[in-house]
C-alpha cells in the first residue's frame, strides 16, 4: 500500500468512477465531434444540391460524423472544385458533382486543376432527369409547338443555364441542334438565380434537373415541355419524353458522383464508398430520391475512375459540335 496516497473516501471513490466514466465516453464524444464537409461546386437550389441535402443526415450517420454542405458555385463551379483540390486527402473534405466537372476542360482555356488527375473519383451515384421548362407566358406546351415558336423567332428567345459550358447549357444546345433552331444563351452564376429569372419572365426557357423545379411545376410557376429520358419517369409521369414527341435523339444523362481530393488513401476511399452505398440505401433517402425522379445505382470506385475519363472524351466532342465558345 502506498503510504503517501490519500485515504480512500466514498467521495473520492465516486469522483474516480465519474472520471472513468468520462474517459470511457470520450472516444464516442470525439467521434460525434468529427465533421465532414461536402463542397458543392453548385448553387443552392440546383439538382446536386437537392440530392446532397436529401442524403445529408444518412451520410453523416454512415460516416460517423456531422456532415456540412458548403455551396461554392463561383465561376460555374471552378471555385468549389479548386477548394476541393487544395483540401487535405484525409476524408474530411469531399464533394458531390455533376457532369459539369468533365465538361470544364473542354470549355475553359485554362483551369487551376487537372480533371480528373487532381481528384479521386469514389462513386457514380446515379442519374437525375433533365426537363426543358418554359415560363408560362411562352405560347407552347409541347415539343412541336415549342420548336415551331423557336423557328418562327430565330435567335430571339433567351434560355438560361447555371454557367457557360455546364451540362444544363449543353443540354439546351443539344435540343436546339436536334430540332434545327436557334436561341440566345444567358449564363447565370448558378441554377437558383436562373430559375428565379425564368419564373420572373426575364428569360423564356431552360433545361434543368427535375428535383430543382418540381415545386415550381406543381404550382404552375413553370411549364414542362418534355423530359430528356428514354421513358417517362415515375416521379412525374405526366411529363412526356422528347423521344415520344418526335425528337428521338434528344436524351440527356445528367449523372452525379462523389469525389475527393487527389491522394485519398485506399482505405479511406473504401470507407467513404461504403458510406455512400449505405446512405443511398437508407429507406428515407430512397423514398426522397424516388420522389425527385433520380435513378440511384452506386458504382464501384474502379468503374467511377474509368467513367470520368470516358466522359471527358464524350463531352469534348459534344462541346465542339455545339460550338460552345471557349472561356
């Protein structure tokens, strides 16, 4: 017995047990304090934003951390991607991105990062339907009427996008090319501001991800001309496809994926990938994805990395065909 130790009183015993209890809880407390930030190179109100926020809580649970969504849409999304590229490869900074990231190299003369070299593709999560919508004052309710209007006023109608060379810009250009019409492009700093002006009548039409305009379609603030999918979607069965409206070539696949910075360790990549699979399989997330019209099919990491490279080549050809001006 240590003769210098103080007498073991009931009070000291209780204090010791309390300290042991606090120590036992410490790892759990620290786990709860962990924060994972998802930098979105998209504005609030975009399709990617709606998808990420719907999965936010499930992602946090699967990652064992608090998940923060940080929208950084500047320069069409380049600002957010640059921030991700500069982040430490430790799994605390990730991103959910759209096709935009593989289009940028074809529309910008120079970028502050290499795509996909400065990033780690983790998983292609699925696809979101793209709809062509118009302001209700536009005298057209289907593809035939809208195409006739475009041809009657060549270059007079304005369409918006979340930025030059984004997937939504290209989707509109692809429609114009498919029907042989012309219109004026008005780029915005994000989808949210573009949709606001579309509702206000400052622009006549635009192509958007369905999740970002579902409420506006239901309220009548916007009208859908058609959806750019092969078949009608369960989330909005009333919207006919362009395929069935006589524009068979107009199908747009707007995918979304989870990526991290370059150099993410293999173990961390697997941990994040497993968390993404778990989050999108959560019942509440599956229900929300179905309501938004998204098709969830989480790919392997190996597939994601190959897919990014093949998509770079695919969109380089589309950008050239659409005649998008280099920035």
